[in-house]
C-alpha cells in the first residue's frame, strides 16, 4: 500500500467531475468556429493527470468546501495548464509532437489553430471564474481567484518561467537557478491551485499562508520528479516522448543532481510541504496524500 | 473643422495617461525575465491609436466617471488589443513584419518570445482588473469587467474571429459572412471597451444596453474604414504594410463592396451608432465625436 492510498476513492470521481464540467464550459464543436472549439476540446478534455485540479479539490476538502463549489476553480486551473501545454509544444518553443499520449495540438490541427486555441483556453479560465451564473462564492473571493490565477499565469509565473526555460539550454545552471525557473514555470500554478481551493472556503490569511507554505515546496518536488521520470521512464508510460530533455540538452534536476540525490531532494521538499500542515486544525489527509502521490506517481 | 473636433483636447491626454499607466503596469525590463518584459513593453507601450482606450474614457465621461477610475479598464482593453496584434502578426497567422511603424514583435525579438509576450499581455489585462490594490470600483463591478473582457477576447470574440478570418481567403464571402467575422474579430473588443467604461459608473442595464447598441455598429464601421484605408492609404500613413489584404487575397469590405459603397456603409453604421444615443439623458458629446472620428481617421 502506498502513502497516497487515501486518494484512491477520489481520483476517478475528480477526473470525471473535471471532464464533465469542461464538456459544459468549452463550447461545442457545433458552435462557430468549429475548428477552434474542436482544438480547444482536444487539448482540454479527457486526458491529463488532473493533478492541479486535485490540489484545488484537496485544499477545499481540508476546509470543508463542497465539490460543487470547487468544480469551477478546478476547471480554471486545468484550462490554464492546458493552454500552457499547447503553447509550450509549438515548433517555436519545445517543438514536441506528442502530448498526453496523442499528437500535440499543432500536429492534430495546425499551428495557427493551436496558438489561438491556447489563447482562448487561457481566456476561458478567466471567463468561467467571473461568470455571473457562477454565484457560489462572493464577488470579492472570485476576484481574488482571478487575481491569483492571473499572477500565476503571467510574466512572473508560467509565461516568465517558459522564457527562462527556453534560455536555459545555453547555460550551465546551478540548482538555485533551476529551482527559481521551475518555481515560476510549474510552481506558480501549483501554488495558485492550492490557494484557489482555499479561497473557496475562507479568506483567513493565516490559513492561506499555511496553504502557500505547503504548495511551494510541493510544486518544486513535482518538477523534480517530472525530470526524473523524463529521464528514466518510457514514452508509453509518460504519454510524451521520454528522454526529450536529454535529447535537446536541456538542464534538469536529473542532469544537475543525478537520480538518487534528485529523489532525495524531492523527499526533503515533500517533508517540508507536509510540515507546513503540522498542527493544522483542519483535515489535511488529502493534502498529505497528494504530497505522497507527487513522489509515487509513474507519469 | 471635422465633426470629431470635440476630441481634440482629449486625445493627447488620454494617450499620455495610457502610456504612463502601462509603464507602471508592465514590469520593467530590469525584472526577470528581461527579454519577456522588454517584448511586452515593446508591443504594449508608446504606439497605437488608443482607439479602444478612448472608447473607455468617452463612455465613462458620458456617465461622469473620473479618468482616474477609467485608467485601469482602458489599459486592460489596450493590453488585450496589443496581445491580439502580436499573435495575429506571427508567421503562422498573418505573417506581418511591420506593425505601428516598427518591426512586429516576432521580428524585433523572436517567435517564441512573441508568443509568450502575447500570452502574458493577455494575462496582465485580467491581473490588473482584479488587483486588490485597485479598489476604485466594487468587487462585483470589477468581476463584471473581467467577464466582459474575457468574453470579448475568447473563442466567441477575438480568437474565434481570427480563426474565421484565416479561413476566409479560400471562400467568396457575402457581406453578411464578412460582417459576422468582424463582429467577433474587431467588434467584440470595441463593444467591451464601451461597456467597461460604462461599468466604471453604473450597473443600470438600460444604460449598458444603450451603450452596446452604440458600440456594435461602431465596431463594424471601424473595420469597414480599416479595410478601405488598407486598400487606399500608403504604408507610411498606416504604420503597417498598405495593400496587405489585397496581396494575400484576403476578402475585405473594400473588395466585396467597392470603395464608395463601403464608405456609404460605414456612414450608415455611424448613423446607427449615434442614433442609439438619441434622447440619452447623459452627455454623449465625446461618444458622438468618436463615431465621427471612426470615419474621419487617416490610419
């Protein structure tokens, strides 16, 4: 039995909730322009670990928020994540042909459509959070969710991290440089996911700071394991080309540290994350299980 | 004297306000990653007609809103506009080398940086509208602004319009098809600009509907004139390659209607727009002047 077994009853349901909710949120391919909506649905629905959505649900669960309230923020973070993957895979960026076990968006469609589908997936995240039909949280909390997600997605988060990443191959980065880059590229959205789950239940700044202190090392641990898996697992398991980082000479936690120290580093980060929840007066079971899952996952 | 002379005292000030505000909102090129912030500033600051910002200011002016309140929404629409231009100019899309009288973003930088700068400019629009430091309007109104702007930018607005536009060259579109495409590609953001100016002062649905009825024909008139200028003005005046539409065989209001009927069509749309403000109990002077400017402009 793994330490993440507490999540077993949740994964399937969360993934189903996310897909059902995204089915409803992303316009049907019968709505004009069909090509764009088809590409958005292709990139957004039915695949992916839903790790970020799980963080929203787990954080909300710890604060006794209902899953009905958490669906929209969980979809919003998955929409931003899907957008970033579509753009990262473009020929001008990482030029990856395979994603989530199928051709990447610009391969299945074309480059222009993939750029615009990515753009529109990002927009949709902010549209659903601000939709007047979604009235389950007060306007002030929803505005704070918009702001949290926007900051994570922008030039000081995701987009900035990707620029730093693209320019890393020509450098010989230290662990610190690598961690700073991934804090933006992967960490910012993971932190936003946990915070948005929290914002579904509270605006207590002490609780939100605790969640942030849990999320920050967790996001880094997630990326360390991602790098280890890229270098040690096979393409079928990953759903994207294995060894792609090595092939393009991309510095990773694996190349900088080596496998055993990288795994140890991830374990230390996991302990930090779990430590941030010590004496947490609320039910942190699922957040702790997710920290374990982060290291135990195979893809 | 032109009919848009009422705007003369405003243009310079509005453009200065926008540039000063964007200077503050877009992170400095000294902040990491410098390349990304430089590209965002290149694409966002110091050029452009600021037509959409002017619509925000003019709509707010009609409802006695102060310019201090209007600055952020005006910047937000200009950020979305700048984002859309950067992506539209990409090689996979319109492949334009010149924009606002200088090399387009992917020419001045590179393609990856341009894609990410566009992404981050869009994100920034939502970030500034939801910034807790901007407290000049209640959370509910700001959330409505986020929603208005997101809808205008997404698959049923800008992004969708661009997909329809890219697939237009292979067709022989009717006036109706062309208008429906431009209603999204150009019209949606123009409508959102007017509405966001309105939302800075009121949530009265009757007033907002009036503003929408003004903005919708205006957006179309703006594009009709854009097409006429593309086919009849020179590159220096336009700040982008003249005749580009014709060169790529792109159907336009000019190619579908011919010049005189296109200008007549724009005049009819302008009258519709102005007509929507009849018996408007508020001061519509600047909105009416902007409707005239839309037809009188040289670029």
